[in-house]
């Protein structure tokens, strides 16, 4: 069991933690999960590469033509004016011209065809003229033009893709271009998920008076599934010590990570916090942000020997707030990068922000980071953003309407219409 020592961190105030600081603490504490598996190329999409892919071959394997045109020796090019050459054959992609191109000769060449011996220049067909057996190329051609050299994309023996890379369609293509059928990827991160609250009702059951349907488990399930985690849905757990303790123990025994929602706000019964602390090492943070101020982060011990005699080290805990928008914002800002680190991404990429012109006033106090929900649009060729309307932390429709977060920095005060703000696209984040 790792010992978490939050108090020795520099610049650490759990009652007013800067967003960037909270994210950094998590990223620094979390290791990548161990365990690899071998999968076929298509199954590797969205997974994290566990070992470097070393190129067994040069890509391209041969010097070849980048264009349809005429292959020639640059030494034959006239110092001034046109050059006249004799056409002696054709080189196709996949069917090489076997002969040698000698002084004063040229070969018709197709894109991707292996460069015939002696050739070091390709002139595109559009600028050339043919008169019977003679090919006439205009002045201004250079050695090496329109040629793709062997190994210019990937060199044999060198890493083509480094471990820690998230495999996207481009990487699948590279793996295939090397003739490789299977790669080693990190195993998926297992995440146990439950909602806490006496007021929560599961869908499919009638709402009792004062109850709300549990929506967090669905947004969280969606976000975790999109990230490529294995999700273990443990349902709703009542605010009862025995039920919560059993749920935490079970989750710590079967998962790498536990994600909960609710139970960490100031108004909550203190026993939930005491319980989390009893079961492991958990810090309760008030993050200087809106929405999503309260959050718990730490570890829950497994507390029981596994059937195979191995003692499981427990699981990381992200205790997210209860309000539906706060859940999503804290997930994207903290749990997402933390999970990417656990998945083995190296480095964990920063999610970029872009400037846009805000077309409405926004109220904002200095001293906290705010994540308003916004809608992007273009006006006179410029990207503009408008808040989605009511920004309460329980108003989930503000997330559904939005296509970006408007990120208002910690030190920033109110925004007047026309000012530039930073936005974070939801595409790629969600
Ligand atoms: P809490 O953080 O537990 O005090 O919850 C804050 C607010 O979020 C309350 O209004 C809860 O009813 C609401 N809430 C908590 N959990 C959920 C959930 N799983 N789905 C929808 N709303 C929730
Ligand atoms: Mg609650």
C-alpha cells in the first residue's frame, strides 16, 4: 500500500486548492497500471501501446516516384532551355522497369513505382511533351525532385511508435504499413462506479416523494466508456455506514479505481468522510473552481486477502460531487487526465484551449477557475462563443446544449461582451 502524504506537498491548502495544483497532485501520485495484453491491430484502436513498435523494414521499402511523370538522370538536364530524352519504357507501381536508364534516356513512371537504376529525378507529366519516342521536359528541374527515398517515413530498426502512445487510426495504419498484425497494449483500467444518496432512485422504479433519478451513473458510465475503461456499475448506495463500507470494500477488491458521486459536500453527513478516511487514505479538497468545489481523492484499502492469496493493494478513489454538472466538470478536469495516466499514456497530453470572442457579459469573481458551458459559432470569419444560459451546477441541460467549456481563469474578474475568453472544445474531451 502506497502511503499518501498530502501534507508534505508544497503550496498545499486542501481548503482552497487551485485547479492546476489539484490536477498536478493527482498526476504526480498516480502510476500506470501494470499488465499488458497482445491484440490484433483493429482491437488496438483507443488502447495505449505498452512496448515500442520497432520497424522491421524501411518504409517506403524502395526509392520510388511521388508523381506520375518521367524518370530521368539529372545529369542529362540541359543547362538552359528544354531537354530532349528518348522514351525507353514504363515503370508501374508493383511492376518495376528492369532495365537501366542511360545517358539521354527516360522512362515513363507511375506514382509509387520503384525508381529505375540510374535515375535521380522525376518530372511531372503535366509539364512534359511527347513527340513520338522523344520526351521534352521544360527547364527548371532539379535532382531529387518528386522522389520518395527508402526509409524516409520509417527506418528499419528504429521505433516507429513509442510506448505510451494512444493508438488512433494513424497509428493503426503505421502498424499495418510495417506488416505487423499484433501489438502489445496496456490492459484496460477497471473502474467501479456507484452513486450515493438517500434521495436517489434508479430508472425503471417510481419516484418517491422528494426523490431524484440517478443521472450521474449514466453520465459517468458514458465518460468512462468513451475513455476506454472497463466499468463496473455498482448502482445506488444509500447514505448508510454499513452499506457504504460494504460498497467501498467490494469496489476496492475488484477495481483499480473507484468513482463515486455525492456525499463529499459540506452539507453532507460527516460519517461518509469519516468512513472514507477509515477505509484508506483520503484527502477532502475544496477546489477553487465553479462548479465542482468539493472533491475527495485518495486510496481505499482492499482489506481482504484475495482467493489466490495475493493481497490486492486497494483502489484509487475519486469522490466527485453530487450535482450533475459538477460531476461532469470535475470528471473532465481531474478524473480524465488521472485515468489517462493510469491507462499508461506517456506523456498525458494537456487538453488545449483556444481563444474566442465572448458575445455576452459573464459574472465572475476572482480567485477561482470557472467552467461555463458555451456554444461556438462563426461571425465574419471569427470564432465567437455564447454561454448556454442558466449555469447552475444542477442544470444538466446546460451541458447537453454546449459544445465547449468557457474556461475563465483563476485571477480573472467579470467578462464584458466582446472580450476574448479561452474555450475548450468538448469534441475530443467527451
Ligand atoms: P451531494 O453532493 O450528495 O450533497 O449532492 C448534491 C446534489 O446533487 C443534490 O441535490 C443531489 O440530489 C444531487 N445528486 C447527488 N447525486 C446525484 C445523482 N447520482 N444523480 C442526480 N443528482 C444527484
Ligand atoms: Mg448526497
